C-alpha cells in the first residue's frame, strides 16, 4: 500500500494516476475540509481524512502502508500559508507516525535551493522538513526539484494568468536574471516511479531539473510569445513586489501566483543538466517546445478567468 500526501495537488494527481496505472494500491491523505476534494477522476484510490498534525489519525491512515510519497505543503496558500505548522511540524509528525507504523520508505518532494540557512522562509522550511525525514530512521529518497510545469501547474499557468491580467506592463523582479531549470511534470513522475523499484536510490538526495537553464526574463518572453500577447517588462526590486503581491492576495482570493514565487527567484535554482539522463536514463522534455497546453480552449478560458 502506498500513501500519497498532497494527492489532490498538481503533482499528487499526476503521481496517483501513474501509480494506479501500474497496478499499485494507493491511499491518499485528505485534510478535513468542508469543500469537495479535487481527487483524480475515474481512478480507484482509497481516502484517509487527517491533517498532518493529527498523529492519531495519521497512524490510522498509515495502517498497512509500506511507502509514503510526501507531497503536501502549504506554499500554494500564499500569505496564508502555514509553513511552520504544515511543512515543518506536519512533516515531523508524519515521519514519527510513519516510523511507529514501520513504513519502509518515504519519498519527499523538496525544492532546489532548500537550505536551513536560507533567508527565504520557503527554502528554509523545506530544508528543515528534509532533516526530519532523514533522521526518522526510515529509508528515504528526497527530490529537490526545479519549477515543475504542465497542464494545471502553478508555475506556467499562474504566470500566464498574471501576464494576461497585467495592464500592458509586467513587473519583473529585479533584472530577471535568476536562472531556473523547469522540469516537465511527467519527467518528474517518471523519476519518482523509477526510484520506487531501485534499491540504489535509498537514502539519497537528488537535485533534478529540466534540459535547459533559463533566465526568468527569458521564461516570461517565451510565455508572451506562446500566448500571442505583448507586455512591457519593467524591473522592480523584489521587496516592493512582495508588498504588491501581499496587497493583491488580500483583495483577489484567486490571485494567480503565490508570494513564494519571489522565493523561487531569490537565487539561481539549477543543477547539472545531465542528471536525468545519467541517473534515470531519461531525456527531459524541452521547455519552450512543450507549452501547447497553455493555448488549448480549456486553459485559455482558465487563464482569462
């Protein structure tokens, strides 16, 4: 039995679909909520209701589980995110409960740039969470990933919505020179699935990304071209942009990007370009040639809404 936390999210849904397609028995953890969960449609998956901070309920959810994919986090909630309670304490409690339940292995999805000494809250929280998993006594595999893109993501789709709603100009954090290494969602899922059956990936931390490095300004220009729109790019210092982002989140509940996207752009977030071919035998998809989902009727409607 495999337990997936964050199974209703962008990565979680893609992972569950592939696990079930391979004949795996999957259970996903849902936090208590009055809203309907965004579960993958038409896929047989067990559901356990528990928050990451409820150790008793977690122990019940872990019954019969041998592998955990821990994908849950609070960063998508922007200024309302509880990094301390969810990403840090939640991971600590989950790791403790998993150890008591004799779970054999935990996979954790972290970020390139995760560092306990980071001045940026998100990157610091991810690094602290990694340590709880490493010290749990359970076999682990940690993936520090570059920005993940694909249909329904929060990277390209959110940025495309922001570009569409911007009134003729786009506020560029700094000079836009931060290097990123976007990775296609299915390439990430393939790495996770390949690691599941490979003993040599036990107790390893992998830094993974796509086939190319891009400056953030280049990514914006690629999206503008793909969307067939024009915007003037105006540089603004990140602290001022963070204040604007906080203001917008308060008055626009569906603001398309989280304030944590500025954390992503704080430092270069890259790794060796040959990691996927060398370690997983996988040639990663090329970013600029794989964005057609942004121009489908469904996504165009979502981007304009």
